[in-house]
C-alpha cells in the first residue's frame, strides 16, 4: 500500500469537499460512539472497568521485555515457531521465503492492520504469490486499491454501486445487483473457494498471553477462524506490544476491546491458539509461525515519552471521538492507522519528516484521551512530537536569532503585549487585506513564515473589531454607557 502521509492536508481538503464523505461522517462516528457507550453500561462499574484496562496496558508496557521472553518460551513449548523481525522487510522476507519453500501459489489473509503496516500484499505479489483479503471490508478495499477508511470498517464508506462495479470487473459477481446481502454472498462464495485447498493463511494478533504462549484473535465474520483452521501453515504477525501477562488480563482486554470497537460485549468469533494442532485434533494448522515485529517499536520503547503509544489496542474508539476524523475520514492519514491512533503511531514508526501536517491536525480537545481504554494521553504525545518537529526545523535550527520566523514571532509578541500597538496593527492589516485580497502583498506576508502557513490558512480579519461594533450599538449617557434596549451585536 502506498503511504501518503505527507499529503494529509491535500487529501483532507478533498474529503471536506466530498459531499458523500461529509454526509457519511455525520452518521458513522456518532453511531459507533453511541454503541460503545451502551455496551460499556453493561459493566457493573464502567469507569472501574475502563481504569482496569488502562492499568493492564500500563503494566504490560512497563514489563514488556520480560513478558516477551516468557511468551516466546511458552509458545515454543507449545510447538509454535517464533521469529523476531527487526523491521518490515525482515518480516516480509520470512513470509515470502516460507511460502516459496512450501510451493504456495496464493495465501489468504484475515483482517490485519499489522500486515497493512508491512506492505505485505505488495511484497507477496512482487514474489509471484497472490494475496487474498478475506474480511469483506478489506476485500473491497483491496480490489479498489484503497487504504482503510476506518479500522473497524475498512470499506464502510464505499457505496453499493461502486462495490457492484468492482465485483463485476473482478469476476466476483455474475450479474449486477445493488442488494447488499447479495453482494456479501457473492464475496463469500468467491472467497470460500480459496479455503478449500489452502496451504497458507496469515492473520494478525489482537492479544498475546505471556503465561500460556497463546495468540488471540477476535472478529465478527469468521474469516480469521477459516484462515486458522483450514490452512496447513498459519502465520500470525504480532507487533511486540500486543502481549499481556495472564489469560485473566487478556479476557478483560477482550471485554473492553469489543465494547470500544464495535459496541459488542464480545465479538462473534474469538479464537485462541496455543501451538499447531495436536495429533488427535482434526482442525488447525500443521505448522504455526509467530512473527514478533519490532519495526521501530524498540526505539519507541527507549523514549519514556513515546513509550505510552505502545499501550494502543487498536480498538478505534478514538477515531469516533475525534472532531478532525469526524470531518475528513480515514483517507488523509495515508497509512494503515488513522485518527488519533494514527497520529501517535505513524510519526513514531515512520519518522516526523512526512508527518508535519498529521501531528498538527488536532484540536487538543482531549476526547481521545478520555475515551481510550488503554489510558493513552494522545494530546501530550502530539505536543511532544510537535516540539521535536520544530527542533529539527531548518528554519530554526542553526539560524540563531536572525531567522525570519523567529524575528516575526518576537515582533508579534511585542505588539500583542501592548493594546495601542495591537490596534494599529489590526487596522493596518485590515487596510492591506481589503485592498490586496489574494494579491502579492498577502503572498509576501505568508512567505515570511512558510513553515507556519504551510499547514494553516490565513483567515481574513473582520472589517470591524468587536469594540468598534460595540460602540456602534451603544450610546453614552451622563450616567455612563448603557445598552440600547433590544440592541444586538449581529
């Protein structure tokens, strides 16, 4: 999948002008948030359950090296094979080489954001192996060659007309239909055929249990269970932070994950695998390979500030609470992870070079922090990233006090601190903008601080200040200033 994080602002503006996206976003976040709230009410003490989930994730991240070693030992004892992948290339190479060694022509995949992060589908195709996404939303997104719109529903925004067209083009559908049930059935029959003689299935991991060496997946469609039970070889890819200490911890995290993601007490299918199938078992893989992926997370862990991002359980609740995501949707984020979740993971895993607009697309309203079942302080992390980004800014770094932007900020601070100077400035700016709106003077002003205006619009000042408008609506009497009866400031 092509990463387009650096085009956040451009794509966001396109989505703001997209009438269908805007109409859809008026419904989706509110609906999912309401379902989450209703599901949390089923806890005897919702706030206590929320705090307990955050405590489990905090403890797991604090003890991460120890828990990963324990998980590996128990997974190996269960008969699984564990591979530590330092980066995406190492993980992709392992999977491709394994597929070639076993003569695999195609693989099926369960819904997995971690394989989106790897760019695994492209690597498989380049190696002559056909990847098939088996989650309905991921399948549609794959056929359309689009990133996920939402972590819970990757193609939830795609209209049925477009799904019908792509299904007809790709041979999934024999005759056109706009019936959603018929479209779902066509995809199901098409994909079901891929499981009949399946050599290799690939899934992600929602939770890994250190004490038992177990990998856990939760879903609603059953495709992950098909991948796990039908394939001769199963590859489970987990990012290293997914581990928790005990099965009791895992069960509680499943409760908050399902409620936060889909508003369910539990997903329709929860699969737990502790090694490949035993000799007396009829279902399950003959080989289980678990890939533990780093891909920048060790560096994340080494910094006490960014370590908190590793608490994330990928529930997507923060997307539904975020006012920015609620306006632009998932495409502008340009990678596997969107919303506040993407804003704290993408810069940490891919660097700040292409994330300048991304880390600034936040109102700091703290709704994401409040709703997060893992207890992440997204706003604090974003402020930390912004500080790091500014420190590396060539406009500031090495230019001392003489840089144009620093000088502009100092002059602005001086003017803003004196009422008379401020009034003179605003009057002058009004005169300039009235006379040269969208003209060369405005462009020259913007060029004084290109880093600032790269991610901000320069709104026009009101023609009259508040005080000027107030004086027009007031009259002065001998006893002082009194508002006219019935006057307004409209």
